[in-house]
C-alpha cells in the first residue's frame, strides 16, 4: 500500500508555471506524491525547482508527452490517478516561426496523455484529468467586453489553435468516455522563473543589458496580467473543488496596454537600479508587429470567484515590483537560460534584432 493518498502526474513541471505549481503542491500536500514529468526543452529547467528535489513526496521524470510508450510506462510505474497537464510549447512568436512543433506537442501530446490515462484508469473512480489552458483560445476582443466560459472559440495563432484543439480533445474524452476532466483558461501570467523571451522578463533583461526594448506595432495591444502564484492557487482550488466536465476562466482583471506595462517596468527599473528617471524609457524601440497580433484579451473570472471562492492576492504594481526584484536577485539564472540552445534559436529566428 502506498503511503500517499494521490499520485499526481504534473506535466511541464520544470517550466514557468509548472515549477511554481509543483513547489506549491509538494509543500502544501505531503500526503500527495507529485511526479513531475518534463522533457526539459529550452523552456524547462530543473534550476526552477531548487530546494524541493529531495522532498519525500517529489519525483522528477524526464520524458516526452509525444512518446506513447514512455507515457504508458509512467502511468503504470507510478500508478498515476490524477493528471495536471501543463506541458506545452507556449510562446506565440515561436509558433509563428515553427507551427509544427506546437501541433505535435500541444495536440498529439495531449491526446497521448488522455489515451494513456483512459487505458490505465478503467472505471475513472477517484480520478481527474486537469488540463491547463489559455484565454487565447477565445480569440481577440475589441475595446469592450470580456471572455466568458461560453465565449465561442476563435483561435488565431498556431499556438492558440493548438491549445484550442487540445481543449476540444479533453472535452471529447469527457463526453465520449465519461473521463472526469476539468479545464481552466487563464490570462497572461507574470512572476519569477518566466523564460526571458516573454514580454516582462525580456524587457527586464534588456534593461539590465542596456539593449533596445522591442515593442511590437504601436504598443496598444492589451493583455490581462495575473501573478503566477495566483494562477497556482486557482489551479489548486479547481483541482480540488471544480466540477467534472466544467471550464473555469482565471484572470486578475488587470488590463494594461503593452506600452503602459513597458513604461511601468522602465520606471521601476530606473528606481531599483538608481539611475536617472527616463533612462530605461529611452531604450524603447517600436518594431514590426507580430503577425496576426491579437488586439486585446480580458477574462471574466466571476464563475471561479463566485462558485469556488477564489480571489487573486496581489495587484500588478506590487507584483511587478516583486517580479523585478526576483530577476535582479537572480541574474545568474537569467544568464544560464539565455545561453546555449535559446541563443541559437534566437539568432536563427530573429537575426539582427538586438533583443538579448
Ligand atoms: P513554459 O514554456 O514555461 O513551460 C512548458 C514546459 O513544458 C517546459 O518545462 C517544457 O520543457 C515542457 N515541455 C515542452 N514540450 C514537452 C514535451 N513534449 N514533453 C514533456 N514536457 C514538455 O510554459 P508556461 O508559461 O509555464 O505554460 C504552462 C502551461 O500553461 C501551458 O500549457 C500554457 O499553454 C499554459 N498557459 C500559460 C500562460 C502564461 O501566461 N504563461 C497563461 C495561460 C495558460
Ligand atoms: O494570454 C495567455 C498567454 O499569454 C499564454 O497562453 C502564452 O503561453 C503566453 O506566452 C502569453 O502569450 P502572449 O503572446 O500574450 O505573451 P508575450 O509575453 O509573448 O507577449 C505579451 C504582449 O507583448 C503581446 O501583445 C506581444 C507583445 N510583445 C511581446 C514580446 C515578446 C512585444 O511588444 N514585444 C516583445 O518583445
């Protein structure tokens, strides 16, 4: 008999959000065994999990969700009874450069996890497949309105189309086979350990190195920002209390135009680096827009708040300041992850655009 009450397979647990989630679950639930499955692509890094490697309820397995034999073996070896699925190719710009890897990882990978779970679980008693998804599946908003759980899907980038497809597969396994599933669609996360190809850590890293700050288009695109720790508490809440077959939107109601956010980061960086006001803003460079750039995302998270009593804990001013402090205290991490494979990709994809 296992000493653990649940054996939870977390996929993508060495990435940005996954590493926060794994750390939180390992510390909060000593009676759950957390099996962290990650391929350690350029975006996955065991440094993100420092401090919990030796916890008795934690284990890391390097594996590829697109390899059905490996995944079947893991379900059997660890007697997995719950899945929290985060592994994905996650960067929109990369999906525009190379859509196929997004289709393989995000669609085929999710299908393989569902197939292996169904084979291993049999009658589905006391099982749950939690799929972590994005607000980008809903498409793009004009100046008004919000994304609700019943907003029609309208994905517009290869990334969001691959995530939408994976959401449909998860719902299909619920409808067809009765698999107990739950899905959440979350807005843009920020915080420590985010790979510096995404807007916030890219800007912080570039300011540190006095490089240009590339703002796509005119900078008026709007994103709805959520502290990564609040995404994790939302996942915890939904994992334990969400209803089978349901979808929950997660967001912090913190809309900012990209240029407003970049100004906020510049001003905070000037203050923290004790440099003259305006030094960082001078680095802002408007560059060619992202192809098919979605104008605005905004999540309505009323269902999660009302039905499951979740609330975000911090607002962007405080969260951005905490985030910047973390990157300033962890410049070695930034250097490690921006070297090697990432640099090679970066040069091939972006040539002379001096970003990092
Ligand atoms: P990330 O890119 O930081 O991490 C992804 C992780 O998946 C990495 O550790 C990578 O090594 C792993 N991975 C990739 N391919 C794999 C494969 N074939 N097999 C096993 N592991 C593989 O991503 P993130 O920002 O932490 O996002 C995690 C999840 O949350 C994704 O599903 C993403 O779509 C979703 N999401 C992200 C955000 C956001 O703002 N970052 C918002 C909403 C939803
Ligand atoms: O909405 C949730 C999604 O948020 C997640 O599903 C994705 O995994 C995650 O990467 C994120 O997608 P975005 O495309 O919104 O994030 P990104 O940080 O790449 O870009 C944020 C905004 O900033 C977007 O409007 C594009 C713009 N941008 C981005 C970069 C990297 C710039 O202006 N300059 C840049 O250099």
